[in-house]
C-alpha cells in the first residue's frame, strides 16, 4: 500500500510504549512497609491533606501480590531484611521501590551490626528519599519522579537487563545480612 514509507520509523512501537507507560504510571498500587518513625509521615501522605488518590494510589495494598510499588519507610533491621526480600519477591512485575528516609537509604545514625546500611543491600531501589523523617511533600515529589521513570521505561530486554543488574548487586549483599542475623 505504500503506507509504511509515510509512517516515521518506530512510530507504532513508541506509541504503544507511551500508552503502556501512561497506564502504568497512573495505576501504581503501593505496598507500604513502615518500619519506624518515617511510617508516620507515610501515613500522613495518605491523608486528605496530601491526597495520594490524585496519583492513582488511593489503594494501599496489604498483600504484595497486588502491589507494584514498595515504600520502605524507616530503618531496616538485620532480622527484618529477609522478610523485606520475601515480600519484594512476591510482588508483581514490573515493580519499583522507594527508600523513604535516611535510615532506609543509608542506615542513618544507626551505624551498627543490627541495622542494614541501606535497603539497596536487600532489594534494588529506584528512588532514594532523604530526610529524618522526610515530609509528605517530599514523598509526593519522589512519587512524581518515579512516575516519570515509569512513563519512560522501555519494554523487553532493556528493562530486564537493568533489573537483573540491580538485583545481582542486591543479592551480593544478601548473604552478609543472613550471617549477621544468625
């Protein structure tokens, strides 16, 4: 028909990726993992004052099988690290992680044997949210940045390769966590 010559290269695939990215961005269901004082700010972000519903996140899932975003709020102990990993493994693909607070991001002021020095030693983290504790406005900003990342995520082998690299890096640190917990 000659129509192929008139359509720009990659038009159909890029349009499908854009449409799927828009759908994923607007339907993120978080699995909250509140561990310490940052969890209070996380709960405040769900209140009517901040209204996470405008981002399509009004349904915080209590089950990991129906969630695709894990918000780890607070310090992660060595004993809780395998539970965090198990919940992450049960989440549906594609999945994302926000490390909320300085303790979740880097261990914070708790530089000792009992606290994991950043949840990225256990699961791959997409967004690091600093602060002690971070305000709900900061969490909403992190969610907007994650939405941009989700919207622009490619399909296929490129995403799988990126996820595999992050998980291998997290799994290299996982045996150290198990040794410290025993």
